[in-house]
C-alpha cells in the first residue's frame, strides 16, 4: 500500500522508521523496491517515534480504527495524504510538510 501512495519519487526515500504493526510485515519488499533501510521502534515504546503516533491520530480523522484501507481507492488515499501534508505542524514551526 505504501508503495502505491508515495507522492514523490521513491529514490528520495532514504530510511523508513515504523512501529511493529502488521501493515509493515512486508518490510523487506519495501527495502528492495525503495532501495532504503527500514527501522522499527522497540515493542511498546511508541515514544521512540512520536511522529508515528501523531500521524496515526491524524489519519484517524479520515479513517476510523478498524477501517479496511485496502478498500479505499488509491486516488482517495493520495488526496487525503495531500491534505495531511498541507496541514501546518508544530514540529515544523507551524509550516506544512509541503512548504
């Protein structure tokens, strides 16, 4: 799913840090296709990657817990990702990821 939703060239991805959710079970495939390294946080240490938890909360505004994302059209996911990337973030000094 991640590979289909990238809004930028895959060669720009250097690393991916994620939690240990089932959605990353194919992490080796991501490394091969994106030519990057995938890192994982330690179990039950979500604070190691606070941005993941923050993004999960933001994603829940679009997709409630339990929603099957494989049934969401790729165009819809891309649109929602663009909306999230346009959102000002405190960690970016209230700029958006697109700025």
